[in-house]
C-alpha cells in the first residue's frame, strides 16, 4: 500500500487545522467546566459565611456568562467536526464511488486485494463519526490530567484517590478494547457478508422465486445473520457491562471523595466547599472515559471503516496525467494477449505444476478501420474474456491491446471511453431514463446524437411507442421492458457518439428475427462509418455483417482470416 499516495490520508491531513481548532475549543470547554465547582467553592466558603447577597449575585452573573460561553464553544466544536465530516465526504465521495465502480471489473484478479467492504457505506460511517459524541469524548480525554492536578492541589489524599479511580476506569477502557475487538470485528465482517448475500439474492429473484428456492435462501441468510448477530451481541454485551462498571466506578469515586473530604474537613484540612468542588471535578475527570466506553462500538466501526477506505483508495491519488491522445482512427492491434485466472481463485484454477491456468493464451490479430470481426467458439472458450481485454476492462497479464499504436492503459480512461462501444453479455440499464442510458448519462448530450444511436440500433420506433418515449424510466423496479428491448437499448448505448471500436458480446441472445435484422444493419452502418466492430457470436446470424472471423478454443485462437475461408475450414473440421 502506498501510504504517500493515499487521498484519505491527504484529506485527513488537510483537516489538521480543523482538528487543531477543535483541540483549542476542547481546552476552553474543559477550563469552563471548572465554573461549576469553583462556584460551589465560593458559595460554601465565602457567600454562606459572609451572608453577602451582592457577592452571590455577582458570582451568579459571572457564572451565567461563563456557562453561555461554554454552550457556545460546545456548539462551535460540534459544528466544526460535523462540517469536517461533510467536507471529507464532499472531497472523497466522488473518487470513492468512481474507484468502487471501476474495481467492479476486477474479475481478472487485478482489482483491489485489500479488505472487502462497502466503500460508500464506509464513507458515511466515517462522516457520521466525525460529528459524534465518541470523537468529542476522545478530544476531552487529554484534559483528564488537568482535573486530577487540581484535585491534588486541593489535597494530596484526594488526588491519590482520584488518580486510583482514573487508573481503574482507564483499565476498564483497555479491557473494553481487548474484549470487544475480535467479536465486533467478526460481527462487521458478517454484516458485510450478509449484505452481499442479500444483494445477490435480490438480483437473482427471478430465478429464486419461481424455482421454490426462497425458503432455502432465506434459511441461508438467517444462518449468516444469526452468526453476525451473535458476535455483535457478544461484543455489545461486553462493552455494555464494562460501560456500566465505568459509570458505577465514577459514582463510587464521587461518593468516596465526599467521604474522604468530610474526614479531612473534620480535621480542618480542607473547607466544606472544597468537598463539593472536589467531588464534581473528580467526576468530570472520569466523564470522557465513561463517554468513550459508551461509544466504543461506534469507535470500532469508524476505525474499521477508516482502514477499509484507506486500503480501497490506496494508489488513487493524483499522479501524472495520461497524455491526451488524438481521436483514434480505429487501427486495432492485439499482440500475444494472455490472461490468467485470478490469483484468488480456487486450487482447481492451477495446473499440475502450480501455475495459474490461462483464460486466453497468445492471442494475435490486426484489424483496420471498417473491419468487422466475428469471434466464434464453444462455450467457455474465452470469448467474453477477450471482449473485456479489448475494451480495457481487463489488462492482459502478458501482451498488449493497442488502438492506433497506443496501449489502452496509456489512454485517459474517460477519453478512451468516448471512442469505445461495449455491449456486455449481460445487459443492465442504470436507474434513470432511456435518454440518459443511451447518452451514457452525459448531461451535455445532444438529442440528435441520442436519436441517431437509437436509429442505428433499430430501437428508435420502439422507444417512441412507449408512453413516455425517451423519458421512460428504467432500471431497478421500474420500466416495462423485455430482455430484447433492454438489449437493443444497450446496443444504442454502445453505438452512441460513433465510437471507433465497438465490441458486442453475444448481442442477439435475446433478439427475435426483427432484432437480428436490426443488429445486422447496425453492424453494417458502423463499419461503413469506419468503425471496427467485433462480435462475440454464439448464433450464426450475429456475424452476418462481418468480413473476418476468428475461432477460439480453450483460450487459444485456432483460426483467423476472411470469413468465408475460416468458416470453410471450420465446416471441414466439424465434418472430419
């Protein structure tokens, strides 16, 4: 992990000024906390003995003003911390989301290898913690010696008793950390696993419910949930017991201070006012520890979220910007492209020598602007893996994929994305309108370009027949669209902006005869405009409009060339 190129650490460092100001306000708050004890001391030792009403009124006015400042400083401190949390979220939120989504393509094993979590939720936890009582308690902890020192100044015996109480409560805090770290950490891991399982079950509801799997799936979720709940309960109960002990210790200490103070007052070593003042000050000395123990679960959660976010954002800081390359013409070169199974995969993904098995092995071919390539082969031969390499979703472990001579990794990602159209095997539309989905959510998209892409994909008339037309909402839980309609809108999205490289992974898997005809016309139109179109085909109709064919088998390219020649060889191989 690169500690010197971590946006989270940089953002926290940028908040140093805010934290210093919070520390200053914490000093002022803790000094003003002495207002009450000192007022008690003056009332018992001066006002009651002198019976001076003017002195009492003057002290009351002074105390009232000091408490107003105390409330003001508390409000300012809380506001600074709360705004620091929102500033952190505003600064890192977009980067955090972009990184999270970008690493969703790490199926090749090249993604984040750090702790698995939900970065967006982790950011929310960190933001909330910055304005929480747990953090203010931590800021108040360093001032505990101030209160103990004042108690020592009043009397050494009282100071020793207060110190003993402080050490006991500190031991409880350390015990809280030691006894709750493991169960609370395991509970949070179970919570993440439970969330992932629930999300996956929700996405696969159309399979689970019709096949009668819901009861079994619910039972599996219950097992995961129960395990996490048990661990959370274990850690929570330990923290609650220790928190109760801390509160009891604080109350006991105050009573003990009163008792010892009374004994000292009987022997005329301190005044009655000192008894009350010392009791209040000693209670205040232990209050931050009590507060921290009570907020321990939120502190542990924030600490875990910080660690996950630091790992998630490692290496995403500002580096040297990629060179802005000119718009490509569409010369595609693939050289000895080799892709291995992920390092995190099971033992079945390595060969007898312990080496990682190859998904693709030494794939080579060249395409020129206007070429159309159909990639054929049996299931699991590497077609979808090749598609991911060609659009830059995966980086080849060996070899390169170059567009106009530049490796895809040398392009700035969003600049390259404008020149690439990709239709994955499984098409999903994001929550929004059809217009937004076709335009790739570009707020500057022109209506003419959107309609042009829809017409090339042969989906324009179908969209106009919908009640809301291009404004029809699609995505999760909305949108009356069939699988074929979704696939054709996905095709329009891939063709939006006239990309120079178009990769279609089984683009007709949900299409009828009319959809096949529209797909063929779209491929012809894009080739006619000078784009390179590559089709991963399972049905012969998908490659009707291409001029070249490649055959994959076992991750290796067995044939490549003109369509007629390759298909003739494939036919002879099948017959022989």
